[in-house]
C-alpha cells in the first residue's frame, strides 16, 4: 500500500500556447515560488537560469501497448527520468519534496498517471499529486479534443492571458471551466506554487468543492459532445457495491469518461472516502476525516464525452442504491446478456492481448 | 496499473486501497466477501459464482466446472471477456 513518505508528482498541463511555461518560469523565479527542493520535468525549457534546481529535459517517449487504450500507454521517458530523480534525491543533503511535470501542449495526462501507477519502482518512491491546467482566457471555447481532455483531468485551473481577453472576461472563462469540470478549483496564477505545495499532502479542498456542488448536467460547447454531470445522492450503502458499479462502468465506458470525482460516506468505516480517476485510471481511494456531522450525501462528478449523463445517474441508483430505491431492480436481477455495446466489445477485445 | 483494466502490474487492486484502520486485514476480508456475494448475484444469470479467496482476490467458478483465481474486480471483467461471456453494462438499461 502506498505510504505518504513518497514524493508527490504534480502535473502542469494545458494546450499549446496556454501559458504553462510562463507560469512555471514565474513559479521558479519569484521569491514565493518553488525552492531547490522541487524538481521540474519539462519537454522544452526556456532561458531561465536554474542551476540550483533539478531540471530534467526530456522528449516524450511513449510506449503504447496493443490495447490501444491511452490509459495503458506508458511514458518510458518518465520512468527513467523519475528513477534518476529518486537517485539524485537520495544523494542530496536536502531530499526532494516534490516533482512538477510540465506536459507538452498536446499531451494527454492519462499516460502519465498510468506510468506513475503501474511501475513498481516508481510506486515505492512517488505518488500522484495534483493536476493543474492552464486555460487560455482568449480561447473562444471551441477547444480541441486534447485541450478538453486536459481541462477535464485537472484538479485546478489557472486562467491565463486575462490581460488579452477583451471579449472573454475572466468570469466567462471561469464559467467555461465550471461547465466542463465543475469539481476543479480555480486559482490565481500567482498562487500556482503555493497551491501546488499545499497539495503535497492530502487536504480537504477537493472534498469541500465536491460537497458544495449542486446537481447539474451541463454541456461544454456546441462543438463538443462533452458533458458534465454533478450527482448529489445518498451515499452507497456499502463500498463493495459502489466498487462493482464503478469498475463495471469504467471498464465498459472508460474511454468516454474523461474524469470522475466522488466524495462518499463509507458506512462500514464511519469515514468519508474520496475517489477520483481519469479515464480508466483510478487513483487509490483516500479516506478523509471531514467531520461533516449528519450530512451523508454523496457528491459525484462525471465528465463524459458521448455518454448520456442521465444513464449514469440511473445506473447508480439501480446498481448502488438498490436497497433504498423503491423503483430500482435489485442487483441480482440484472441480466446484461446481449447488451454489450459494440464499442465495449471492441475495447475489451483489444485489451485482451495485454491483460496478463 | 490501469486500475480497472488490470492490464498492467500486480498487487493490491484499486478497490482494496484506502485507510483500513486497525483491523485492516479483517476489513479487507469482510469487504471481499461482500463483493463476492454481490458479484454472484450480478452474474447469477450466467450461472457464475464468485467467492472471496483467502488472503485476497476472488475465485470465479463457471457452470462447466472450471474455476479461476483473480486478484481484482478488473480481472474478473477480463476473465469474462476472455471466456466470451457477455459483460454487465451499467448503462445498457434494465
């Protein structure tokens, strides 16, 4: 099981020209920015003198397995880079406190998450921290698929180029972010470093955001089939029932679930449970001591591409809340025979070759 | 690993993580048994039975008499797929 003595790896993502490098440069050069205990992994780097920092410049080398599932793509470059960083950290008097990876503008964050979660050498030394997405305020909302995936994966967003956004004021950009990723925090650009540092350890920010969301179904923009669903409902009566539902859902439709986040009350352990994932990659669930009194409702956020959010809500009620929903059929009576959609069959067939 | 695909890596699966408290092994065992019972209900139309395996993981028994040990929920879905057994789809409607 992962322990918190591992080094957090944070990801800075964002589409081409969204201002990632500017953010990183500022965080590295300002007095309130990252110190020498922060390692930076970039694809390309600018002209900032950073002799005191760990800087690793790497071109992206991605090993794509036969499955074709992007979540099963391994960033081989990242494995070697992080292994080197771990060794360098061991040799230093002051060990590393965190690693920040700046992705390229067209990168999907999913393979990075898979790499961090699949390599046992890395698992003993690193764990995933936060994902921050730089969002260009001047973007007109017709973002490309890669940009939507990056924004959907984010735990927090930074709206950039506000001074240039004459027709797209900050509030408009924030609305765009909230529509697509209602669970993401929006942080000022000058707080990038401090926010990242605050996410080295688990904190309650995400839980507070999820708990404050109101139920909604929202579409991203007319050019995309991306929609978000905020579901406020009773917490599952048992973690195993929830786990079966989520695993079956993501196994069958993970390629179209860009992001999921959830805050659940775990009755068996009398504690709160935070779950979140990007596509088919799920982070290990985290138990949180929230002290939310008698409030036991679950908050679930899904960002989906091409799926009907209403079906997700219905399936949650049928599979997870069967005992408490009088209209639901019990789990035992579900007969899914002949109901495997073509896309599922194809995806699973492709996965078969790499399953073991 | 791709936690639910189970495509890569071994060890504790996604659903077994978390703060298990002082009675971690007992808690895992109890949850595994509850999971197995719910899976058996879900797969009853296929005449497939799932039992919690000692230590961790599950034993999946097929109507033909065969049985396989899997480590996680994700591996169960892969196993069904490999045997060409239709998978339960939460969104397919009831």
